[in-house]
């Protein structure tokens, strides 16, 4: 099957068909281009999606990724990022292996098609020119034959006419002969041109056109093969990334299988465990028996019995916190409920100052605002960070020392004395960090139970550390969980209040008592072991002299000579609406 023999007379249709083939190829190129754009856009959107849900650095969200479920989600995001990269690979390979290659081939195809059809048109124009020459010689031969025939008839007519002179007859005869000769010449010329035309026409239809059409056929078949190969490449590009995409999906499945619900549950325990013991059973109190409790019996808990009187700033007399009067009532023995709450409170760290007791304050340096377990973790983390800093400074000191030795051996390289200041500075930093580490290790040991309590020497040392690090005493209020979920303050070491109490001693000694703004009933027994607090027993009625300012503490008075703070959640307050300073409740 050959276009040259089968389609010898379909030059125009072949021209249209080959142009259609190029249009199809260009359409396929456009399709692949749009596919690559889609792949790039899809990859970009996947990357943006993965980036959007990545945990932010140094944020609370980053801490959540300690859990295995969150780690699996993070692995999924990373795998999706790799997954997006494979779609970028698809786009790049399709562009380089299909789009660019086909675009170059289309240009070559257009040039080849143009050349072939130019040759075809040239052969066509040549045969048309030969045909025109043949027609021209044929018309000339026909015209000469007619002229010769008319000249012959005119000669015969003149020859038969007796009135015509012999000269005219001779002239007519010569004219007839001339016309016959011209007709013969035209005949010979026409015959020659006709033979040449037939030869040209045979070559045109049997040689030139078949060859040209054969080239066009081969060109079109190459185009068809090329587009088929491009389609195979199109599929192969996708197939090449399938194993890697499969690995990405396998990674997601593996991450999902690594989720350990028990481990996550343990992490929750480690994150939120307070270290407190749950309260025991509340004993039954028989109200059928008359309760003979005097004011002196209810005033103080037995936890303060046997404690030495505080002496502030070297004064001979002991003073309480500036806003309360001295409690002269005898102390009452603990009841079972107070025992339980005292166990809670004695496990809490100390309070550094009264201001933090009243209004909370910032996070203390020793993390005493946290429950024991969380405090232990924070202290351990701080110790680890300090050890890392010490190691870093030690490495720097060793490097400076080695450099100084090099300078001593080779003075031309530098002045050894120039490193003394830096070396002294680094050494000072190491000493400071070691003191800091010892301080936090002491707190950590106290929390872990290795030390029963902080000694006076340790406290003085702690104060010395604070001065060396240029840090002021941090306000701290340690909460203690109460029956309703609120928090109360824990007893601090009384000896730590010496300096602070001395500062306030003289200023508040003669303070006038505040007027009562209401009454309150104690819902639970509270052991006021901190200076500034007051002990109450369940069911006791007292006067309110300052309501809760939002910090969880209410100031109360007993018998005009004892006053202090109790947790608001431990009392039921009845404010007098007409009292000065009392809020109005609707």
C-alpha cells in the first residue's frame, strides 16, 4: 500500500490530512503541558498543606508531638511532603521527556512537510507547463493546417480562372506551398512536444508524485509512531514514581502502626501528675453530742506546738506578719480532717514573701508553684540545661587555654596576655553556672526526698546564688488542692520570713483593725501554718474583714484579737450589704 499509487490524484487532501496530523500532535503537547501544570500545582498545595500543619518551633504545639499519635501525624506530614516531591518529579520528567522533545519534533515535522509539498507543487507546476506547451503547439498546428487548406483552395481557384494572370497564379501557388510547409513544421513540432509531454506525464504520475507522496506517507507514519511513543513515556513517567509513592504510603502505614496508646497514656501521667496523695475518708462527726469548743481551742492547730518564737532582725521580741495581731490563744489538737490536709500542705514548697501569698506573683525560680512531680521535672530539666552550658563553657575555656599555650610557644602568632580577660570571664561563668547547678540540685534533692528539708546553710547559700546571678527574690504562691478543686498555700520555712518580716515590722505594728464587712462559716478545717494565715475548724463562725480579691484568699477575724487569711473555698461568706467596702450581690 502506497499513497503514491493509491492516492496519486489526492494531493490537496493529503495536504489537509498532514496538517491535521500536526494539529493533533500539538494538541497532545498542550495536554501534557496542562498535566505538568496540574502536577506542579498539586505538589505545591500538598507542600503548603504539610507546612501548615507542621508544629511551630518553641511553641506549646511542639510539646504535643511527644505523643505517639502526634509523632505518627508528623510522619504523615513528612511523607506527604515526599509524596508531593514525586509529583514534582512527574512534572519535570514529562516536561523534559515529552513536551520539549515533541515541540522540537513538531518544528522538524513542519519543515519536512513544507519541503515535500513544495516539491509536489513544483512537479505539478512543471507538468502543467508541459501541458500548456502541448496545447499551444496543437493550436498552432491546427491553425497552420487551416491556413494551408485555404491557401490551396485559393491557388486552385486562381489557376482555374482564365482572367487571372500567370503571375498571380504563381504567387498563389507559392503561398499555398508555404502554408503547406508551415503546417508540416507545426505538425512536426506538435508531434515532438506531444511525445515529450507524454514522457513528462508518465514520469510525473509514476515517478515524481509517488516518490513525493511516499515521503509524505513516511513522515505521517513517523508522526503516528512518535505520538504513540510519547504516550508510552507518559505512562512510564507515572510508573517510575509508583514505588516511591508506595514507600511514602507504607511510611504512613508504619507510622500509624507505631501509635502506642499505653505510651501516650503514660506521657499524660508524666505531664500532669502532681505527686499528691488522694484524701482519705472523712470521719463521721456526731452532732448529737454538744460541741464544747472554746475560742482558744479552735484558734490554732497543733502543728505549731513546740515551734520556737521567731525573732526578726535581732530584736528581742517575736513578731507576726504586719497585718495581724499576735495569737494569744492556746493551740488545739489536730482533728482527722486537719491531719489529712496538713499532709497535703507540708509537701508544698515554701512561700518567699507575703506579697506572693496575697496576689500570686510570677513563676518562682525553684518552680515552687508547681506540684511536686512537675516541679521535679522542671528542676531536672534546668539541671540538665545548666550542665550543658557548663560543658560548653568548659570546652571554650579549654580552647582558649590551648590557644594561649600556642601563643606562649609562638609569640609571633599573638599576645598570650590578650586572652587572659576572656579566660577569666569564661572561668567566672563556669563558677557561676556551677553554683546555679548546685542550687537547683539541692532543690531537686529536696523534692526527690533525698534531703528532708532545706537547712539554714542551704538557704543562705541560695541567697548567695541569687546575688551572684543578679536575680531578685521571685514572688511565689504555691497552691494546694482543696476539696472543691481550688488551691491553698503551703507552709514555708519560718526562718525564711525573718528578713521580710523585719522590713514590715515597724510599719504595721500600730495598724488600726479593719471593720468587719460580714461573717463566714468554715466549711472545712484549715491549718494555718503560714505566717499571715489563721487556723479554723469546720463549722466555726468568724468575721470577714476583707473579701477575696481574686487570688483565692479571704481575710477573717476571730474575737477581735486574731485575724488572718484562709482559702475562700474553705468558707461560706455572708457579706453585710450595708458594710463599707462590701460588694452588692444580686
